[in-house]
């Protein structure tokens, strides 16, 4: 009987997260890919909008989607009230709107940032929210608080990177101006399981779990160093240095036997590194590096053997992932912060002024399929789920969908 009850419980929990969901920043695997089909190619305020929901406050967290729920964070009253919102996926109606933390003096942030930029992570029947040094919390799917904690570091420009889940751990990179470390919390209790300090400068990147030769690695880009850890213990496996890097934002990607990391401000580079080394691999495991077209904020996108970049000034580049050879470069226009999305054999590039450039994933030449525009500022990355795109502006969340026949 106990085995039957346990099996039933496991099936119920796993059913909360469906194959077509988007439970974290950059989709199911954190790499900007989605398997969704029948996604819209064109839209505007009057075309292919399933619903539009106004969102109070400001937040640049990506919508995280599971089942009939869309979760996102926002900040009201100049960052004093840090909140979690749940919308019904079918209608856009608000199901939950709860304050998680309140700070009378939340501190300054960068003009391009918000107090609610890290994305919600959905893990079965649990939600994890992070507001940098202002607080980290776990809630259930009814938005009831399970635990919360505050990690000590000075994030200076506000919260940035999102948490990641590995087995029974919630892992966060905390790179401040005062201290830099990566830590893993027990996801059931919020208690610290391990904490590994590192040297460098402030950074705002989201770590990535990768598999190398059948073993997991936690890849985290801090200021000056990209470092790989054993995710269960926090033991450092290897590190790669990029001189003068700081304020790293882009999430790394992995494929073709290489990890692709960006060095941060002021003069960004992108580096391709083999992840099978130990110790300092700066000299031994660099495959190639490039300073032209590297982004400060948008994450890279790897599609097959091609690496796509869009920099903050609106220049898109396609590279051969293994060699770094440039296939093409095109000035798209606008300014970019959001990371690209690959879905429906298309690449969606969202600028900061509500324009989404839809391009074909081809290395032959830049091929634009559509340009779509919505009103408002846009810095949150687009999410895809249930044959729809979920696009957040500074005022609203849109569900964009081609009408079903």
C-alpha cells in the first residue's frame, strides 16, 4: 500500500510539469530552445493576441509556465514590495498576487534593471523566487510560503541571475562587489548545503547544468572567471579566465563539445571552451575567442552547428560554433537586452522597444521572416508554451497565439 501511495504521489507531482511547459529562464533546458509547434509568425496589438493582462509594478523576469499557470515576479513602490503573481494561462486572469518580501530601503539598481529581474523556477509542486540580496523563497503552487531566506552580498545594480535546481538543491550565484560565491540550498528547507567562495568581480549571470562524459557540471560565469563545479558538493572542477571581465549577464550555452561564455562589460568577448579539463584551463582548453558582436546582456543561442548572437546595439551574427568563423553579420536595428528564442524552426529576437524580429536559422545569409511590434518597453525574454508565445512588456503580459481553426 505504501508503495502504491508513493507511486501515485510521484505521478501527481510529475504531471504538474508537462512536456510543453517553460519552467525557468530560457525554457525547459535553459538554453533558449522550445519544442513548441504552431507558434505565431506575425502579430500586433490587434492580430493574434489571445489575451493581454496588465501587470502592476515593474519586473523583467521571464514568464515561467506550467500547466494552466503563468508565474512571474514584479516590484511595486520603487522596489519596496517584491511580489509573485500567477495568471491563468487560458484567460490571463490573476489567480495569485502575493508579497514575498518588503524592504523600506531596497537600495539602488541600474537604470536598465528592475527589482524583479530573476525568473521563477518551477520544480514539480514547488516554486522558487529570487530577488538577489533582497530575498530568496520557496512557495507551493497555491502561493503559500514554505521557507524564505536572505543571502548576504552587495549586488550593487540590483538582482540579476536566476536560480537553478539540481536534484534536491537550489543553486544560486551570488557575485557582489564585496563577496563572490556560489551556494546550494536544500530546496525543501532553504538551509545551506554548500557554499564555495571565488575571486573576481560582480556578476549577474544564471548558472547552467551540463552533462560532460556522463557527469553533471554546474557552469557559472562570474566576474573574470567562468568556473565549473560539481553540483552536489560545490567542488571546483575547472576555471577559465577572461581578463577585465565584470558584470557578466549572459547565460552560457553548451553544445558541439564546447561551452560558450561571454566576458561582460566594458569590451565583451565570447569564448568557446572545452569543458573536459581540470584546474586553470585558460591556456589549455580555449577553442576560439571573438570580440566582434559579443553581447553584454542577451545570451548566445546555439542551433545545431551554428552559434547566433545579437549584441546590445542590434547587430546579429551567425558563427560556426566549432571554429568561430563568421557566416554572416547584419545590423537588425534597435537595442537588445532579452535573450533569443529558438522554436518552430525560427529564431525570435526581441528588442527593447517592443519589436520582435523573426529570422530563419540559416548560416547562408540573414533571412528575415517577419517584424512584429507591440507597445511598451521590452527587456524580458520571450517564453513559449501551449502553441503560444508569452511576451512581457513594462506594463503587460501578452499571450500571442494564432487562432485555432
